C-alpha cells in the first residue's frame, strides 16, 4: 500500500491509509446519511422524558481540595438514564461568577481527570464520564472495553448504548444547572455549551440538537457519523466492532441509522465548531466530515445553525505540527464559546417584551 504524502513519512508502515482515498474536495462532498423515518420524533421523545427527571445531585468536595488553574474542582453524582447514578467532576471558576456552563465530553478512553484547554475563565464545567467508562463510572451500566461498549444493547435502539450516553448528557446538563442554582452570582437559566472529542463529539452531535439549553458546541473529530461510509471500511477504532457486528447481524443497521451523528447534525440550531481530520485510521474522515456537512446543511436550511469548520492534518495520532494545531483549536473553542453566548444573550434580549 502506497500512502499519500506527507503521511508516507509521518506514518510509515501504517496498516490502513487513514485518508481512505479522500482528498479535501471529496470530503467536502460527503453528504449526511439519509434520515430514517421516525428519527426526530424518537429523539424529541427521549429528550422530553429526560428533562422531567431531577438530577438529584450529591456534591462531594475533593480531599484535599483541588484547584486546577482558575477553577475549583469537586465530584458530583447525579441521576442518569434508566435509574443509574453516574459520577462526574464539576469545576467552578474562582473569583468570578460563571457566565456560561459547559458540558465537556471525552473520547472512548474515558477520562482520568478534568482538562481545561478549551474552557474559558468564566465558565462553570461538568465533566461527565460516560456510563461504563473509567475512571469514575467503570462497569456502571455498560462494559468498559470500547469494542464491547460500542455494541452494548445494540439489539434495540431503546437500549443501545450510544443513545443512552447521549441521553446521559442531558442529565449531566441538568446536574450542572442544579449545582449552579446554589452558586452566588450564577445567572438563572445560564446558557450551556457542549465540548466533546471523538466518542464525545459523536454523542454530543446526537444530544445537542434537541436541547434548547445549549447555545453552541465544539465537536472534535466526531465519531458515529455517516454509517454508510463507516460500515464500508475497516478502522482501528470502535467502528470496527460495529462493522463486523453489522456484517453478521444486518438488522443492526437500523439501530445505527437511528443513532447517526451526521443525521442529528442536520437538526442543529446553534453555532457549531467542527474539527475534522484529513487522516484518521481510528475514526474515518468521511464520517467526521459527514457530521460537519450535516451542520452545513442545517445552516443552509435556516435552522439557526452556523458551521465553523477547522481541518486538522490528522486525528488520533501524533504528527509534526500537532501541538501548534491543537493550541490554535483550543483558543478557537474558547472564542467560539464567547461568541455563542453573546449571540444567545442578544437574541434573548431582542425577543423580550
């Protein structure tokens, strides 16, 4: 296999061409997957049910107290989908009232600690850890191994783990709001913003369109988009387990269609920054760009969505120039949060009697 430049020198001996034969123009032309019947109604019904459930938060200060830069960090346990109790970190800004709340997802490796590179100084943040994943929720509600996790409950869309994890994000948002209700200076109805990478980017794309508490999002190298493309090619990530399962159980394709992040992206109504990679053997680039192009389709349809697209040289790999690209992206997300909040505040003021 002959790899295209510069990947032939960056990743010599790679078993998969992480471009999958796509150049930038071809990726820009990837359409979101076709929306299956009942998609929007299903997600709206799940959201309506979730919003009626109190988070019943239990806040637990860390011992010793933890301060990460400009934020104080605590543990929180909250009610999630199906009666689970999930744990997360909550971080509150020190010395200033929070102006925005961020729900900050993670990749399929789980999360060992909070990360603040994309977090503005005046943001309150909840760092939920997906059901089943480490370090906080290992074995709770789903297997920890990603190849098993991504297939958990796939026999029925009502039990499939990706849908349940997206619903859990709504519960995490409610938990953050309940925590902030006791924080002096925090505005009532504080606007929320979503940040998620890889696994977190995909489930975030599934969750954000239906919840009007979110005023914007950043989705980095999002997974679970455009299953027509994903199921057609091998990869080194969780999609490989899905591909092999569907080959043996073709009926599962219907469940994946109802949890396709590129379809959900066409329903977005807020500014969204999507960071896609030109090379990624873990999450194939056509799936990532399918999500970005879904946001673009929503923008063209006049839903209120606005796409800010950033293109990385590669994803899920170390490569020359990566630190520079990531530093630029971290700053761009922080700026995007500010603009999304300003837009939401201006729209609320214009709509006020």
